[in-house]
C-alpha cells in the first residue's frame, strides 16, 4: 500500500467518507519565525461527508515509524497550511 492509498483509508476510517486524490502541495510551517515542519500534503476531494468537500493528509516519521494525519477542510481549516498548523498546535503531531 502506498502513501496515497493509506491516507484514503485513514480518511475513510476517521471521517466516514470516500476520498479521491486530486493533488499534492509542499507545505512549510513556521511558528514564531521558526520552521517547525516541512513536507508534502496531499489534497483529496471528499464525497459523503455532511460538512466537507475537501480533505488534507500527510505522513511523518515518529520513532522510525510512519504516522498519518488527516484533516477535513472545515473552518477554521481552509488550506493545507492551516491543516498542518492546527495539527501541530493541537498536539496531533507529537
């Protein structure tokens, strides 16, 4: 299973909807002028969710193992950058 397939599975399990990959974007996240994360964020079209039409997903290594993070585009999350920043600030990426 590749990264995209894994993220589609995580979106289905976490958010109870179907996702289709539509693209990827490089995101660099800084807090207080310090770069805290840089990586590829995949963008998905979402079908079957009552509030969201788009989702974001990415992976990172933690203790040598991949972790997958997904976020729906529901305000205040309006972009891939906002999805990553929210995940960092909420402790989801620790």
